[in-house]
C-alpha cells in the first residue's frame, strides 16, 4: 500500500502551505507547477507562505497534457535539483506534477483548486497520447492540501463532475466483484468498501452538495481523497474505475471534449448499473439532484455518439473484466440500454 503521509482539508489551508510543508522535512528546494490562471490567483499568497517558511522555489507554467511535457518538467526538476514538486490546480497540473515527480523519484504535493475527480489523491495520472488518454501508475502525493475556500470558488460544474466520479464507484466495485468470480482476480474487500463508502457519502449528502454548503463541499473533497486512497490500498485503480469509466474513456475518443470526466462517468454509471441489475433510478435521481447531467444532450453529445461509445467501451481495456464482457453490447442493444435508462 502506498498512501499519502499528510492530508489537510479546511478553509484557508493553502495560505499556510509553507508551514505545513516544513513539518514534512522534504528539503528546501521545490518547483510549483500550475496553469496561468491559477498562478495569477494564488501566486501572491503562496509565494508569501513558502518564503516565510524559508523555501526556495520557482513557479513553472505547465503545458499541454503529454508525455513530452512530463519529460520536460522532470528534466527541469533534475536541472534545478528540486527536492519536491507542488502541483496546484484542477486536473492537468496535478497529473503532470505527479508523473514528473515519479520520473525523477522525488515526492509531490497535491494542492487541488477544484474537486472534479479522484486524481487529486490517487497514485494514477492520466496523459493524452496520440490516439487516446493513458492512465499511468505513479505514486500518490506525499501530502494533500485541500483548501475548501479555493475549491468553493471553482465553477460548480467541477464539483458536480467530482460527484459523478464518486458515484461511479458503485459500478466499479460491482465490476471488480464480478471479475473476482469470473476470472479469479484478486478482490480487496477493504479498498472496495472504502470506495463504496465514498459513493454512499455522495448519495446521502446530495442535498447539501446541491445547495453548495461548506459542509457539502467538504464531503465531496474528503470522499475524493478517500477514493484515491482506496486505489492506493488496492495498488490499482480497480475499486475506482470499471465499465462506467470505460464508457467515459470511449466517449473521449468518439466525442472528444464533450462533457467532463466525472459527468460522463456519472452517465456511464446509470447505464452500467442497469446491466448489473442495480437500482439505477436511485443513482439517476442523485445525479439529477446534484445537477450532474443524466442525458447525452446535456453535455452536447448525440444519441449516435453514446451508442458508438457503448459499443467501443469493451475494447478499451481488455484486461479489465467488467459487465461489458458479459453484455457484449451491439449497436442495437446499446441503443436500447441508453434509451431504457433515459440517457438518450
Ligand atoms: Zn475517474
């Protein structure tokens, strides 16, 4: 198991970043990685906090998500002899910091500015390849500093996407159980239950999340962190990513850029829950209440794109046994499934 050593969640915690890092005894040289907007927003406070605590650092703007960019950042870290990297942002900066730090074997600190997916704490990073996005095993962050003030300022759509990514653990765990029965794959009850707990927290607190209370935001952030930790315990993304994620990845290929990762996972969960014989209407009701899309048109996708993605999903990651192996969806059965649950 590889787990984060320190998790700090609360209001204003990013302003004490320097102090928090001092306690980890990581060395004094680091590189902060973020996009240009996040830099503009946070540079003043972060700089003050890191300088006060005696850290020497440079701020580097990250480029597009690619293997070349991971290598560039890793080379920079080597040249600068950085002791650790800090990834500040939503998805891309955290993923790039995670993978670059893994490449040069130094720790990385995750400072999420939105709660849109469980990559903020998981040992997996995704990068765009030439043909499709790739998920790569790295190390989990050494520390996570999640400032709920910052996260509450991010567009609500991102928080909603995080909820979709969390609810998807319902079918991900079912797929894992199924694979255990059908292929004898190892099944870890502890990590499976932890992932399910994250999904159930969202189901139970949907009302507080939909009205964007501070408590609701904390629930999503904590659930995303424990879901990433569940992957760290399992040593694979199994508890967090099943057939619904395969659908989301397939949509990325069929209809690139339409809908956020978690939004597509949420829709995928409705359909895969039906295939698993679960109560999909409860999942759909929760997603609706939170404001997460439950119909393809809400993310600008067409019925044909959803059908294509459903047919393609099974071939995305053949070594991962899911309900899609049993359902063997054709164009016709895919259309029927998506219609039956109201996604198209
Ligand atoms: Zn995900």
